[in-house]
C-alpha cells in the first residue's frame, strides 16, 4: 500500500481549529474510533495553552464514545449534526456550549452537496480494505461516506483490522444525482442493488492511514421486560389483524424498525407470531433480533445502513459471511432512508416516541420541550412516507412519575397527519380515519396508563368545544407539575 501509514496522533495533527470534519459510519458501527480521540487530546493541549480549538462535526448518526464523547469532553465541538446519543455531547448541547442543529438523516448528504451546509475539509472514515487505486471498502456502517469522501479535500482512513476484508460485497454504494438531473433511484425490491461494492476516490486525497483494532460490536441488548414484551406482542397482534383483514397484502410488506431495546423486542415478537409470514427489512439499523430471525428463516432479507449488533452477534456474522452476504446489504443513509424508496416499497414503519399527545402528535427529541435527548434521526423519513406508520412507547417513565401521553406534546416532531397507530403496553390506538376528539378518546382508552386516564378525560372536558379541543391554560399542566414537584400525578387537571 502506497499510502502513508501513521499514528492517530500524527493524523490528528492535520486537523486545526475551525476545520469542518465529516465522519463515516452509522451508530458506533463503522465510525472512526482512534483518530477522533487523538483530535480531542489535541484540543485539550491547545486549550491548556489558552488557544481556541473547535471543529465542525458531521456524522451519519450516533457514534463511538471516543468520537462524540471524547470531543465533547474536550470542549472541541464548534457545531454538531445530526443524530447523537452520547451523554457528554448531550450535556454540551443543552448547556449551549456546542451548537447542534437537528435534521432528517435522509437530507444530510444532499444538503452538503447543495451547499446548504459548509463543505467538509476532511473526511475521516473506517475501512476494512483500502487499495492502491483508491477503493475504500467500509466496515459495518456506511452513513454519509460516499458524499463526504467526494466533497472533502483530504481523507484519513482508519483501517480496522478486526473486520475481515471478505466483508466486501455486502455494501451497495450509490450517490444520486442532484436536481435538475435527478433520476429515479433504481431500487424496486428490498434485495435490489444499484451501486458498487466500495467507495472510489482519487488516491491523492488520502492523507493518512491509521491502523485500528477496535471492534464494531456493541453492548448486549437489555433483557426483554414485561413492558417491552407487551408492546412487542401488541405490535405483532395488530399487524396480524391487519393482514387477516386484507389491509396488508397476503405476502406481507417490508418492515422498518428504529433503534434500541423496544425495537429489538418488537422485531422478536414479529418473528415469533406465526400468523405473520417470513418478511423483509428495509431500515436504518440491522439489530441482533434481525440476525436471529434471519437464521431461523423468519427474515428473508435485510437492507440497512449499518450492522448495529452486539459483539457476539457481530463475530457470528463474520464467521458466516457466505450465509449473511446473500441476505444483507449495507447502503448509505441517503438510500436507506430515501422517501422515494420508502413509499415505493410500502414500508410498515415502527419507531419510538419520547412523548405523544392525545391527538396523535409525537415528540421524539426534547425532554419537557427544551432539553435535547438524541435527535429526530430518520423517524420522519420513514413515518411520513409509510404504508402504515406505528409509534411505540411505554405508557410511563421515571417509575410512573411521567406519563408518556399528555394533553399537548412539549415539542413536535411528527404531526397527527403522519402518525397512523400508537401502541403502548396497554393496547393499540388506531388513529386512521378519526377526528381529533375521536383520536383523543381512542388513545386515552387504549394506551394511557390507568393512573392518568381520568386526568386526561378531565382535560378534554375542560377544553372549549372545537375541532381540536385544546385548553390553552392547562395543556402543559402535566409538564408543569413534573417540573415543580417531580411527579405528573400532581397536575391540577
């Protein structure tokens, strides 16, 4: 290999205050792991000398702690977009010490190309293979790799030795044209491919190669508890009912599922329900449950942006690549989340709400309307264009002191016009073809925790009669009670 191999510290020395850096990967899968940490140490050294050192950060989504966490702890963040899930980054954002702008994941790459976002000077990417003629084979996550590699002036490659080169062939790298020359994206089935198995760049742009031996596997998922089990069963039974009623084709439809323990549990119950035939996944992240169901023949094929699985499951995939390369494809988030493809394939989308209101509006991002949690991610990309859009949430949080369903969401991410179904451990609210007052009764009767049902009924009764009966004086009373007393049970409704 003709590229210059160097240490992470030597590579980080190219990055200076004010530089804009695009990072590859999607979740910790495929995100660079040692160069960002070296940049953070460079920032700490500069700050110790009284010098300014902050960089602009683009990522696919959340990242490894040594990227978001290290840079946040070093106070090295000029701005950050899009989705993140690191507690230290979250603290900087909510303290207004790092500027964060949330955006739909399907929009990020194209808005860079449009010039709406500052052009990245550097792309720092993880690869399992790098050839002399500039072929970069990603590891287990893609994210915004194609676009940042093309737009950046310089590329730094972390060559991950824990990922086998034989992963080549699992990726489908395609970057659409921009208007007015955009054509249809040629994905007509979940298993279709339309691009190449690697990213091709001018070798002269590759500034440094740094060897890494940190696995892309994540932590094990939390065991399924009673609440997540009931949510999973409710989702599976609802979809089985839709299938029986003929509102879903007999062959079923592809599933998109969000990230985390609830999503992982829901997929497990879908796989166990024998009234649902084997199905395909077209989604952002491929999680542990998908791999299990694939081995059992319940998931036929999965297309996603990243393989976000635990260490043990990732090792299992690598040990059986001949099997999984026939059943998994990894693409960029611009393709995995593209509204054109979501609508064409007719996805059943299942995402998690932080908070919902009695009319079907969903807050995915802000605690009490002010504090950023993680970001909107791709939930709107999928929800707005779904065949059926489902949101799940436990009915309460903080040992019952917070009701996840309130009179009015404190921050709106998905409106009532996009949310078709709301599901908690108590049941299913089918919001289709219902007026606001009908939706309110449907949600209160079927989804709200029993402790809060009468409270929300009293709220409806107190509101002036109107198409959407909202009492502007008390619609945030539950939030106010929690802010003042730490318990929504104390709301004066």
